[in-house]
């Protein structure tokens, strides 16, 4: 697969992003860390803090990274920026406005996946630094750790929630996961794991929901038939 940029150009973009915006990068990381504390202390899970966190992270990655920096070497970055802004708006609409995201810190196996991905996203800058990158490493507020963090929070969100909000994170996990192979960012291998896991989880839960609805409708029809016979 041919890319419209070289590996050196790719990492140079991260270097420019980190040097120019490091204060904001640190602030976004701290914001996410507070979000982890909020999730751990969550009781009813219906507050606006966590959905707003996801709104901000996706809007920032779309505008501050894709549009402002990555577009310098890749024209497709404008499309990526638009997708990230759309995802930000989805979280705003469903999570902030309509309160359709209810988070719980524990309770089932999916929460183990949630915490694994959330913690991985927070230590992502350290992992890529260990790989040998310093200022030219993907840090925070960029697409890959944002996607990992998001998928972690979606695993922590109680169903039902709109499947629409999982589409872009799952798609991006496969698009950006290719960087692990093509550009040597081994930390991004986790994106493939996260994308497959979330996709399978949403599809399995959707099938279960359809079965419950179908059973309910069958029981309802049987009940109506019984009442008609009784008459």
C-alpha cells in the first residue's frame, strides 16, 4: 500500500504538533485522567462530564491535528477531520443533549476491556516513547489514543446506546491500525484488537436485543389470540 507521505514526514508532523501545542496536549491528558476518576466514582453514570470529554477529544483531534497539521502531508486529512467532527457532534447529540450514554465503572466482563483500553490510552504516549520516539511521537489529543480511549468508554457504557456512535471509532481503528505495520507504530496494534472487540460486542448485543423484542412481540400476539378465543 502506497502512502502519500514518507515515514519521516509522518513523524515530523507529530513533532510539529507536540512542539506547538504541548501545553494543550498535557491539558487534554489531564482532562482524560479526571474522566477516569469520574468513571471510577460514578454511581448513576448519567452526568454530562464523560460525554463532554469525548466531544472535546474528537473535535480537537479532528481540527487541531487532522486539519491543522496532518493535512500538510495528506489531502485525505480533510476527510478525516470531517469524520472526527461528525463523531464529536454525535457524542454531543446523544450523550450531552439526550443523555443516552450511561456509564458504569464495574459489573461485568466488558468492564475489564473498558479499563484495559482506557489505561492503555493514557499510557500510550509512554509506550511510543519506549519504542524510540520522543518529540516526534504520537502523544495525546491525536486520533489513535483518542479512539482507544473512546472504545474503552463505550465498553463502560450500559446498553442500549445508539450503535451509530460506534461506527467511526471502529472504522478508524482499522484505518489507523495500519500504521502499526506501514509506519512502525507498534502501539497502534491495540487499535485492531479494540475495533474487532467493539464491533463484535455491538453486533452481539444487537442480536440479543432483536431476540428479546421478537420474543416480546410473539408473547403479545399469543396473549391477544388467547383473549380473542376466550371471547
